[in-house]
């Protein structure tokens, strides 16, 4: 893998992450935020690290995908695959088998995720609930089942200007 010398690569614990204030133009995260217990703290840390107008772009497991206590596909009464959505409103820890047994994740509703961003001072630019395109399904027919439920949530947000205070 070639590394760009203009990029500072670091490994850090997102639960303890400390970033310099206004030190970044962009924060990007791919499929990590659902492992973080204190999402509000992390988003606040990221906000401080960006200047007004700078961007946060991330993907996370979609709340519908990770809500179920027993997430594997099931068959409905007609023999069709269906994704269980139970316990959606009950936020908190979930344990699943993902490359290892008992991986700890933290389920939040879609509203909690988006309202945490808004409350921290981010403006939402674009929200996408991943579903494969027809072309992707043609290339990989196994993706057809991904039309049944969103697996990933993709978010683009911008740090808002500081609020004007009225005295």
C-alpha cells in the first residue's frame, strides 16, 4: 500500500480520541462509529477539530441492520428471506459474530445518530441508506438481498458556523 506523505496516519482509540482544535479540513470514518459507546463525546471532539464549513463524512452500520437480537436472515411464511427488526428502540450494546464471536457494537436509532450530529453543531448535507443499484446486482447477484433492508448508513455533514447569540 502506498501512503501519501501529506497525510498523517494514526491509530487511536475512538473512545479516548483527542484531536487538536481546528486542526483538520475533513474527518472521514468508514464503518467504525457503531463500535463507539459514547458517540456524543466523539462527535463533539470531531466538531472541535474542524473549522466552520469543514466536513465530516462517515459510514456506519444502519440501525435497522444492527438492531436485532438475532440478526441472521430468517424465512417468512412464504419462504422469502426477511431481516428481523426487533428491539429497534432499545439502544445500547449488541453482540454479534463478525470475524470473531461476540463482537461488541452499540446500537443507536437513526434519530439519535442524526440528532447527535445536529446537537453538536453539524448541518446535514446528505444522508444515504445503502441499497445496491441494478448494475451492481447484475455484476453480483448476491446483492439482491440487500434490497430488503439497508445495511449501511452514509452521512455527509458540515460543521456549522457558531450560533449568533441574542442578548
